[in-house]
């Protein structure tokens, strides 16, 4: 008897080649999709990415929805940046002038 190949394995999930350089929004979304597809592991994730880019191409979803859907595959680096707050230390012009004059005076007399 000959062995039959097992049909239990799912076919290899390929990256969709549907880039449209004429459409800037879709082109940038496709670049994000392509990078994520190459870096993500798991068939479910690749199927989800394929579904999202295909829906975007057919105008079933907006670019905002696409980015929201694929954000879970982009990693935590982007979400941490949004939460961080930064502070800007301000200074009155008069204080800045006094400080710079003092530094100039020190520099001048160090010679």
C-alpha cells in the first residue's frame, strides 16, 4: 500500500502581493503589513493580517481600522511611547540672559 499525504496540515500562508504605489495610504499600509507579515509567527496572525490588508484593498475597512486591527502585532514599543509624558523646563528670558552673561564672564576670566 502507498501512503497518502496527510491532509491535516494547512497550506502554507503566503504574503499577498497587492501593493498599489499609486495610492499613498494603501501603499504605506501595505509596507506595514509586509513588515509585520515577515516578523510575525503563527498561521492565525498571518491569516488575520491577510484578511485586514485584503479588506483595506477592497475598501471594506478604513486605514484607521486597519492600523487598529494590526496594532497588536506591532509590539509594545509604540504603545509605551504614547503613554510617556515629557516635561519641558522653561525659563524666563531675563533668567536666561543672566545665566548666559554669568557663563560668559566666567569664560572670559578663565583665560
